[in-house]
């Protein structure tokens, strides 16, 4: 068994205006990097459209209907909040992004892939049950986790994006068999995740601006990974944001490309112990294009056990 790659060209047609950091080129550079011969073994799959039933696992009916009812005209952008917009190609993109995450869960739980990487946009971890936020419309990782929870008893989401995944945390909070862990810069957008203590249903690990490789790895080794190991997930979902890289323009952590390979390998060791190696990784942030491409490649090479 190998690693499946879920993506769709519709995710390139989601536009939020000239100069917006969450742009189609983000996905283009990721897919270009994954054309390298190192990735020949990937099973390349089209991300399907998410069903309304699956969207409703994480979002309110009124919110789902509002988003799906948006119909911008040619060259029109509809602002949902200060930094999240919808254009003519956006609705299919958000449905493919959520649908790819759901399909990836099916691939690993059905056993035809050991792990999966979901290369889609827009990202999802800031989207709340009834609100868009921070470039995100539907909470892809939370939807995937709730779909998985129907089939397995314990599902963990680990989020190493530089921003706290407030939406994922809020949607999964208090749900039996769910664990959400996040490492992120604080203070930083969206202003949540300040408490470093273990909390019911997960753990937040805030990192000071300027944090580099040694402190990041120590935070995982000493705090986050032991908590995850105690939870013993039967499926591990990764919110894979690469904006903690030192080159990223939207925050001030100082990680190297190699740190993303390291943390992926550490998470896979826990998945090997408790989840038969089953990992679903979903692309979140990353806004310096060369750093995003290199970090994603390092992450997927590790998923492939190269």
C-alpha cells in the first residue's frame, strides 16, 4: 500500500483578488513539486465534491445553505469577512477541498492507501460552525475527523500551521473520541490558543514569535507528542500548514524545511503504534511559494517513507 494524493483543478479556480496571499499559485507550486520523480509512487486521485450531509457534520444548516447559495457573477467577488472572499470558481473549490479530505479518510480506512495527502485550497482550519474566517469557508479537517469518527473510536487532529486552528478546535470540542492538538505562534492571528495547558479534548502549544527549530522540536517531544501518544488515536489527521517556515511573510516563527520532515516522522511513529500507520494530511497555510513547495515536498517524502 502507498500514499494517495487527492487534488482537483477546481481548487485553482478559487480567486480572492489580486495580491491576496491565499492565491492559486500556492497550489500550483505544490503540485509542481509533487511531479518530481520521488513522488512517482503516489496514487493520484481526483477530489470529489463533498456531500451536504458531510458538511453538516461540522457546520450549521443555515451556514451551509448560505455558502452553497452564493453565486458570484463573472469577475465578481463577494466578501464574507475581512479577508475571505468568494469568486465565480470558489464554491466548487470549497466543495472539492472538503470532499478530498473525506475521500482521503475513506482511502485509508478502507485500506487501499496507507496514508493520504490532500492538496487543495482554500484551507479550512479557521472556519467555525457558522462563520468563515481567515481565508477558510468549510473546516476540512474537522469534517474529515467527524466522518472518520463514525468508523473508529478515537480520531486525532494535529495542526502545525503557524496559526491556531480555532475553527477545528471549536467544532471538535467536547465530542467523544476526538483530540485536537495545535502548535502555533502566539500572539498571532486569530488570537486563540493562548493556554499552553492540556485541556479536555486536546492540547494547545503556543510558541513565541522568533521560535526556531530547537524550541519547536522540544515542544513536540516534551509536550504535544506525549499527550497524543496517551490519547492513542486510531486515525491521525494532520492540518499541514507550512507558514511556520522562516521565509513565510505572515508570521514570525523560524522553522526550517527539515523541521516539517521531522515532525511528520514523529507523528507517523505514533500513528504506527496506535493507528496501523493511518495518516490523512490536509494542506492548510503557507504563503512563501518556494518555502511552501520545499516544505510540502519534504512532508510528502516522509509520508512515503523515502
